[in-house]
């Protein structure tokens, strides 16, 4: 039960979502200052391992596609799943700074120092946003990791879109310790050429499965050309959306096959 006289808006949304989750699967975790909702599905046969699913920033625990089907598919083959949603991540543009930059570019009399000031303000804004996103995600990932490690020796992280990029940063900083990683259509709005993502993947020493869809082919091929190491594998799924709706079973089977080789 949630004990709070003033229920934050996000908590209200999660409480409402919890009523839509089947009995026994809604699990409340504590991030140190508040409770948040996760989706737990126990293995239905002898447990082989644990999967920690991290949705994309715009996905809930019940988003149709791979997120929802994971809870049905993997427990039937011996993998328990715990899914969390980083709904508080913020990738908005700094409107005030953007307006200043536009004005400066249109004003031919704008000095170099003014342009540098705008750039410095914009850089500082993005750095603060990145730090805030990282801290928010860690407040959810750490208790989720502890929950799985208490029941099992290790876990595999499955992360989607921009959430995957932030999670890789945490792994490389040794703030998380999965035994392997699956990324689904990994991306980041502030890293359009994926320079940072490629660096993150190159730093990993654990097995990595990189699943991508048709619309992400160019960037995926760039990763495949650049990333070193024998632990990295790529798979193309014929889909055009981050939720892999319509081909989610194919995604599950590919992950299952890969898990069998760990």
C-alpha cells in the first residue's frame, strides 16, 4: 500500500496502471524516497535466470508489443522478468536557449562572445538534463537490480531506445552489474550519430545482443562496422516501430536463442 497524504501525479498514474495489471504481477519497489511500480512475472518452470526489462521513455509497463509480451513469453521457458519504466526521463529542448541561439544567428551584428555565451548556456543545460536523467534512471534501476539479485545470482538487462543508452553508461561506470545485455533499437536524441553509444558498447566486456528494426538500419550498420569484440552480435527484425508490434514473438525467440548460448 502507498502511504502518502499528497500523492504526486506520477504516482497517481502508476497506481491507476497497477489496477490494470493481473493479480500478483504488480510489484512496488522503493527508490529511497518514494515507491514506484514494476511488473514482475515469476518463472513457471525451473528458473534459468532473470531478465530486467527497461522500457523506452515513452512506454509504460503495459505498452503493447515486446514490453507486454515479455511477461508472458519468458516465464514459460524458465526466465523470470521484472520490468520497470523510466517515465520521468526528460529529453526536451531548452526553449529559452534555443530562442537565443536563433536570434543570434539572425542578427548579423551578434558578437562572437554572445554566440559563445549562448553555446555555453546550451551546453550547461544539456549537461544538467543528462545528469538528471541518469540520476532518475538509477533510482529505479538499482532497487530493481537488488530485487533480482536477492533471488538469483545474476540477471540479463534488456533495454529499449534511449533508456538503453543511459543504462550502458551506468554499466560502464560500474553502477550496474548485469551478466549480459540486450539492446532494442538503441538510440539517444542527443547522440544522433551514435558516437557516444558506440563508445559505450565498445567498453562493455559482457555479451551484447543488439536488435534493431528496419528504420534503424543505417545506424545499426554503422555500429556493426565500428564495434570491436567477439561478444557483440546484431540481429535485424522486420519491423518499423520501437515496440516491435506484430513481430514481438520473433524478437522473443531471437532473445531466447541468444540466452541459450550464454
